[in-house]
């Protein structure tokens, strides 16, 4: 296993583990604690330094998360701050197009889930769905799709 393969594995394992924990918390409480989110940010900051990511790659990588934070503040919390912080953290270790793809897949999955729940009368248009599980699923789907297509 090469050093870059090991770095990728560690990045996926740590991010997947923390995001899995946060997803479970988001489902149970409809919110996430700030400490695990900050742990994820610190992990990704450390990985970012270790990977020698360029300032341009980091700045463009965090843009989707910064936009999500702006949406969170602009929507008065309809999208959680934790969602934006997690997306921003992802941008520390992933390129902007990867973060955008994960976010897009997560948005589609959450929209389809919301529509299905409304059709079976388990939700209304005002029902808030936890978003972090969809981010986790979006990342997993893209990772599997990338490995299958290679």
C-alpha cells in the first residue's frame, strides 16, 4: 500500500467514522453537538497540513461549505450550521468539485426521501429531515461509484 493510498484510507476512515457518529446524533436529536464537529475540523486540518494541500485547493475546497453556512444563516437555521461546518471541513481534504458532488447527491437523496415520506403520509412539507446522514450516504455512493468505474 502506497503512502497516498494509506492517506486516502485514513482520511476516509476518520471522516466516515466521525460523520457516522454525527449522522446518528442528527437522526436521534435533530441536531449535533459542536465538539464532534470541531473534532472533525481538527482532524481534517491535520490531514490538510499532512497532505501539503495548496492554499488555492483549500480555499476552493471550503467554498461549498462556506456557501452552506451562508444559507444556514440566511434561512434562520432551516439548514443547520453543523451541516455547513461539516461541508467546510470536507473541503479541507477534498477538492471543491468532490465536495459539490457529495452535496448534490445528498440534496437529491434528501429530496427523494422527503417526497416518498410525504407520499406515504409520514411527513409534511414542513417536516425537517436530518441532513448529515444524506451527506454520509452521498460520500459513500460517490466513493463506491468511483471504485467500481475504475
